[in-house]
C-alpha cells in the first residue's frame, strides 16, 4: 500500500469506514458489515468483494490472515509501504499489485498509490488508500447494478483495473500540459532557476515509467491467460486494458526524451545568454584599452610634446579618442561581433 495511516487518523475511523463488503447471491447484490466464512466455501453460490480502505497493519492482518488465511508473505506485502506492480499465484488465488496515479496540478505534485488485489474463485479482496475515484465509481456501480459483481470476481477485477487505467489519461494530459509550459518558459526566458523545475518533472516522469512498465507486463500476463482464474472472455477484456497501458508507457518514454532535450536546451540557452553578456563586457573592455593608454600616457607627471597646441591639446586628445571608439565599433559591427 502507499503508506499506512497515522494513529490519529485511525482513531477517527470506525470499522465501517475501513471495511466494505459486497455479497452477490440469488441474483442480488447487497452490502454487509462483516465477512461470513460460509460465503468463501466452494459451492456456496455467493460472490464476495471485500474492500479495505486505509487499514492499519493490524486490521489488514486480522482480515487477510484471520478471515481469508492468505499466505503471510502476501499479507506482509499488502500491509507494507509502497510496492512495485507484480502478480503472483498462491495456488487457488492470485495476488496482484497495481498502481493508480494522482497528479495535483496546482501543487505540481505527482504521486503513485499501489492497490493490492487478492483474486479467488468466488471472492475479490482489494486494499488501497482513500480518495480513489476508481473505487468510488465501482462502488456506486455495484450498488446500482447487481451484474457488476454477478459476472464473477475476475470480471470485477477487470472493471476496477480498467477504470484505474482510464483515469491515467487526465493525469497524463496534466503532465503533458506541464511539460508544454516548461518548454515555453525555457525558450522565452532561459531562466537558470528553471533547471530545478525541469529536474522535478523528470523525477515525476521516472516515477511514472517505473510504475507503468511493470504494470504493463502484469496485465500482459493476465491477457495471455497464464492463470486459470482468468477465462478466455475476461482475457480479451484485459487485452484491451493492456493496449491502453502500452500507449501510456510509450508516452512516458516520449516525455522522458522531451524532458532530456528540454534540459539540454535550457542549459544551452543560459550558456548563450552568458556568452552574450561576456561579449558585451569584452567589447567594452577592448574599447577602453586604447583610451586608457592615451589618458594614462598624458596623465603622467612628465613633459610630453603638445605640438604647439598648448591647452588645445586636450580637445585634440578627446577627438582622437572619439575617432578610435567609433572606428572600433564600426569594425566590430562589420565583422558581426556586436
């Protein structure tokens, strides 16, 4: 999971906020306040979805280990901090870790949250952090449409994963808009402080790639029917979701290439600005070199020739320096140096 809740948060939460149970039996779907072990028995005729939201490690172990008797390694992964996408078979059930993404545009904050799935013959157990649009949407569907759970736990798993992947699109578009804005700022201003914003964006894209690429492989295994829990019809559905993730993975690689090029462009722009400043300073220094020589020469406490001009020599020197400055600036302009 993407980080356990604090003790203060858990004290505010009662069991109904942590645990949601949907049961489909006799063509109807209803909510329950607990899991009846009889529902999990083969041939019970019931299909169960148990959704855990922000459980504490103790609550997670009690339900996953005490009620469903899942393997202790899978339970520890489910109640621990961030894990990378994977799928593992534990005999009669599958354990999956997939990720949803969240990008807060105003805060320029990109985060990934993992979602844990336990898929059995007649049950599905999900564990996730709160504020998930995907699970809110599926919860509403299960409350309205009994067939959402009546199709079986594998079909419900597909519904949830498909909704998660669909919600990737607005987040990817937010990242694209952010990258476009960075490109405009780089070529308009060439601000050296943009390097931090660019590197922060590169970190977000790297986080996206680390999640999307292994997640694509996980869904690829489901689409290829490597597990008996996934029948042919459900595999076709997962194939479509896999195609969407492939496109998202390609976009994340494209973002990575663009941000690398943008960082190089920003460094080149800042370097060009520095070169322009140095060019101006060099021209100024070069122009003043002969002027400094003349003023220094005639400023010495020595008798120097005035060519019979007396005090008029001052104006001759001023005119000479002006001619020198004008000639140098003309030559610099002609050669394209300024």
